[in-house]
C-alpha cells in the first residue's frame, strides 16, 4: 500500500503534523511515523481522513469499496 501513496504530498499545506496529532489525541511523533511509512493504521483512517480531507480510499485499500457521494 505505502509504495503508491505519498501522504506528505496529500496533506494540505495548512495542516501541520502537530495539528493532526492534537485533533487525534496522539503525539506528533506518531503521526510523523505514519507519514514516513506512508501508512495510516486502518482503525485511524476515518478520523485521519476527516481531519485532512484525504479520501479514506486513498489512505487504505480496505476502504476502496466506498462510493464517493457528491
């Protein structure tokens, strides 16, 4: 999964890793590890997606069945 994804480029410039971490009640280091690995743990995908605006299906293939609703 991580090979095709570049989380750092997908995260809006207006969001810092610290902001994301605070919103998720995590440490900045935890979020940084995800970014470096290009992988968000499946149980964290919905919240990470809500905060960053990145579609869940881009964060994890387990969420690829979701249909986009405009």
